[in-house]
C-alpha cells in the first residue's frame, strides 16, 4: 500500500550486456597510471575505516576548488552529480512548481522529479537537437522554478545556445547548467555566471567522465551563499572516506594525466567520427562530448548485431525524436577500430 506509487515507476536503466568492447556508458576508457594507483594504494591503506570521514570535506573541497579555479566556498560535493540533481530538485522552490528540461536529455532530471512527484515541463529540441526560443517560451508559461540544461547534452552530444540558457535564467528560473561533458568541448563554460549571485545559474560537474566514474564524485559550483545553503541539506557523509582520499590524490597529482587522457579522447572522437562518416547509410551528428550519436537504417537491429560482434553501444531508439539513433562512447584506439569494423560489417549485412 505505502509503495503502490512505485509500481509503475521506471528507474534509470543502463546497458549491462557483457561485451568485449563496452562503448555504452560515456566513461573514460583509460585507467589511471600505475604510478597514481600506487599512490592511491598507499593512502587508502592509511584510512581508519572504523571512522567517519571529515563531514566538511575541507581538504577535498580545496583540491576540487583548485582544479576548477574557484574557491572552496563555491563548492558542494555530491555522491556523483546524480545526487546533486536530486538535492536540487528537492530544495529549489516549491515542489508543486515544475522542473523544466528539453528532451531528449539526461534521464535523471525526469527520474528525480518523478520520485518527488514534482511536475515536469518537457519541451522539444529541434531536428538538430538545438534549443528553440519558442519552445522555451511555451515551457516558461507553465511557471517552472528550476531548469536543467545538460550542455554538451547527453545523448545528443551537442552544446546548447548559451544565450537561450541565460534567457531562461533571466526569466526568473533557477537554472542548472550540467557540464558533465564540458572537458571535451571548446565552448565557454558557465562557471563565471555560477559564481555571480545575480544570475540564477549554478553549474554541475562530475569526475565520472574524466576517469573516476568508480568513486562517485560530483560537484556543484555556485555563489557562496547558494552553495552554503544547499550544503546544509547534503547528507552528512555523502562522500565516502576512500572517495575523499582518492579524489584528492587524482585531482592534485593526477591533473596532467587527466588532461592528456581528455586530449587523447578528443582526438580519437574526431578520428572515429571521420571513419564512421565514410560508411554508407550512417548519419553522424556533431559532438562536443566523449561520445557521439549516429543514425542508422534500423537502430534496434544494428544494436543487436553489434552485440553479436562483441560491441556494446547505447540504443537510443526508444527516445522521442531519436528513432534509429545509437550513442557511441569513445573507447581506446583498438576498441574504436573494432567498433568501426563491426559497424561496417553489420551495415553491409543489413
Ligand atoms: C549530463 C549528465 N549529467 C550527470 C551525469 C551523472 O554523472 P555522475 O556519474 O556524476 O552521477 C551524467 C552521466 O551520464 C550525464 O550524462
């Protein structure tokens, strides 16, 4: 009885079919270096596991702040940015007033709103997956109090028009710019706006896309007043002791390594996108992220046949305006070669 409302609840689904090549979760395909792993082993070995971590995460916040060029008081830490998304949807404004976001986009905005029973205003992207002012205006008529813009957007890969993001914030909506993939883009971020209390804008970042999906560390960047208020509702020990320790090591001693991996991923993205463009019957969408989207003649079938070839990509065919679309995360060069060959083979066999 108490849980009846969850009977039809659709939780967030990921692709889990075991495959030789996994290009389905937008992770960084490269592992940390042995040098960093040794440092981590050394420091994790010193953790008093019977104790709680520092609830203020002072040292971790300092490392994160330095990594992003902001101050520790501008930071709220989350157990992944998923947790921060949920906290924001819980505390911003009145739960009876809607959350707005474009579709298709990252599903957690919808999932969190549904858990809380908060109304949603979903508005469509255009055929190039861009924001349209008319759609934003119609959404604003429903009086939302919080908006999410993933830019670069997942699963489409493109960045949004920053003027339209600012326009939404200027219309009096608390605006979250989710920059999970910004490291792979040359577009300007929203950090400056997020630090300015007059803008209604905050930024989300995550360590998951740059090599630390396993430790669950998300970051909100905001002006100090907004950050300190939201920090009050964060569960007291939401970051585990190991994450605290590993995060600090990687963000300080591993900075250069992450930068080099990101550069490699961007180069690989360009290389595979060019190769896939040569394959007949495939449309390749532009990308500012560590993944890209393609359209094929029969998405479900190609997805299945790629699995038979040992390659797992994300099937997006079920989403609005994404019929026959597949999302491909950039892998290691050798994995990408296997993907390109498999895609050629599958399309020839269709
Ligand atoms: C746009 C976007 N935001 C947030 C996240 C969640 O990241 P995290 O692993 O930090 O929870 C993802 C993960 O895929 C994402 O695509």
